[in-house]
């Protein structure tokens, strides 16, 4: 598992005095050794979207976060690298931290430019993907919807006039944009 929440229940079982174990119970330990990239971006957000932690760490280590000063409520732990994003929802209670949902993994698109072509590869996991190419005035030049589990497309940009463009891919609640120029 990519990260482990240490729950107060375990602390209470290990000690007759749960007050002395409260700090350990309200912590988050993250394992980064399963990530293939050198660094992993870690973000903790409150349910309203407010970011309470935002940092990039080297992979291959355990990283422990003390949550005792955060107010009780719903939070999201997001970890990402160049290829994927994982999200884990958790709740901080008065005495413990509890996992609220399974880990959600979203894969980022891989976009490569080869001459007058843009190659796009994406694991959509069955979610609809919306692909658009827009010009510098934000006018849509191309739009496509894909409902397959994976997307492998080559877009021919040879007929586009010189200028600046954006290729955007929307999957679920995320949008990825790659800007490119044509001379």
C-alpha cells in the first residue's frame, strides 16, 4: 500500500493510557518506495479544497506527518508524479484518523510531439475523456470524446497555421493541458 494511516484504535489496544498515544494515533505515514519516479508530490487538502500541506519528496523513504494540530474533519491526501495521481480520503476525529474511502488512481496522459503529429496515450480506466485543441484565442479547432479504457491517438497538426495552441484532455474531474507552437 502506498501509505498507511496509523489509527487510534491500534494505539488504544497497545496501551492502557490512550492519552499518551494520541500523538501517534493522529499521524500519517506515507511510503514512497513503490513510485517509479525520483520525486512524489504530496498534498493534503481539507474537504473545502484548502491546502494544508504541499510538498515534493524524494521516493524510497517513509514520510511521517503529525496531524494533531489539524481540526477534526474530512481531508484528501493526494500523491502524484509524472504518470499518475492517487487520492485517499480520510477523516480526522477527536481521538483518531480513519480511512473513509479506497485509493483512487488516475493516470496522466503522455503527450509527445513528433514533427507534425501529437501522440497521446492515456489510461482512462473506462471514464470518458474529452480531447480539444484550441488556438491562442481559445477557439476550439478540434474536439473529440473517447469512452474507451485507453486512448492511443495521433493528431495531425500539419494543416494548422503558425501560432500557439493548446491540447487539453479532460478525464473525470481533472484537466491536463499541453501547450505547443507551430512555426
